[in-house]
């Protein structure tokens, strides 16, 4: 019987990043004394109250995130900042781990958000870990992020295929009083394709601030290469450049070669640098507006 229990424990732990709970072990038919014996001899290692690593404590943030979920009971899921990291919206795992659960349980190293109203469609799994969906995660972290960072979360999530505008609109409509809803509504209403980088976000904000027309498309392919923005009617391509992307001769030459191909195809290319956009924005806006107007007259 002992060998059977060892196999059952190992099989369960293999699906949970190396962890099991006391409740699960009792559910397998083990008695409390058998569990305590395995703790005493080191086969089960307490990590949180009622949560044990099997044989050794796994290394890495994903196992610890799963353990945090197990520690918070039935229907607990990874959420907020921890969910954002799991989805790739953030690069670093921050402590404490954040979990949403129906019951508020105090666990060292875990921040628990109590919620009994989380809809079933707001819950999924990523890398085997129960977690809030990307849209719900964006809602939960929106209020704590500055505008620029929130824009990147939405844009990067859309480009990765995790965040969809219809899903975002759905979660906002069901949570009108959530502190993140107001912050995310502009993204739902703006049908502009997602941008690639903060520089492109800056350009769209720059265009709005100085009364420039919004580009027809962003991040589309023209003449075999992806371009940052294009004004189709005026046949103008805008590339937003930072010096760090063009600090070698090869990249400089490639860009000029592409510009020549576009000009041969009837498209003018305007390269706007981060420095000019931030340090001389009025001048840069007047120049781009003048180019667009001249191209319209010459069309």
C-alpha cells in the first residue's frame, strides 16, 4: 500500500510543478499520520501551510507561483502582477506572488485578493497554472500602471495574440466600476493596429497632440519590409528611428536602400527620430503636415 501511495503522490506532483496539498493527499486515502510521517522523514517538505514539495523544493518562479495558488485553497488562481508576468506582460517576477481566491487566507509571501464574483470566462491556464485571462489581467493591473506602460501591455498583448479587443470590451462591460476600466476604455475604442515599440506609441501621441492626421495603418508591409506607419492617400511612409537601431554602417545602408525602393514605387519616406520628436516637436509636426499637404496637392 505504501508503494501505491508513493506512486500516486509522484503522479500528482508531476502535474503540479512538484507540489501537493494536504487536502489532496487525504483525498487519495492517506491518513494524517502517514502524511506526518512523510514530513518527518523529508519526503514531504512544507512550503506553505498545507502545501508540500515532494522530495525536494523545486527551483524557479513557475513552481513557486503554482505553490502560491495551491496555498490559497480551492478556486484560487494566479492574478494581477503575477499573472502579468506569466503572460509575458512583465519580465520580472515580483514578490509577493499575487493570487485571487474566494476566501482570504494569510500566507507569508503571498498577496491574496478576495473575490467571489470572478466569472468562469475570466479564468484559464497558462503553462499549466490556473490564472486570470489576459484581458482580466490587463484590467486588474491597469490602475497601477502609468499610461505609457499600460499602452505597451495592451499593444504587446495584442501582437502576441493574447489580448483581443472583443475580450477586453467584454471584461470592461462586466466590470464598469473596476478602477482599471476607465483606463482601458480608450484602447477598446481605438481600432488602430497594435504598435511594436514605445517609440511608435510616442509617434501616435505626438500626432494627436499636434493635430496631425492619424496614419492609415501601422506596422504593415510595403515593398517587402514592415514599416512603422503609412499614410496611404499621400503615399508617405513614416519610420520612427532611435540612434541605437542605426549605429552601424550596414543598418544605415540597408535603410537608405529601402527608402530608394519605396521612392521608386511612389512612396516618400520620412524618418523621424526620437530626439526631434521630443526636443523640437512643433517643428517636426509642421514639417510632416507640410509634406502630407504637398503630397495631396500633387496626387
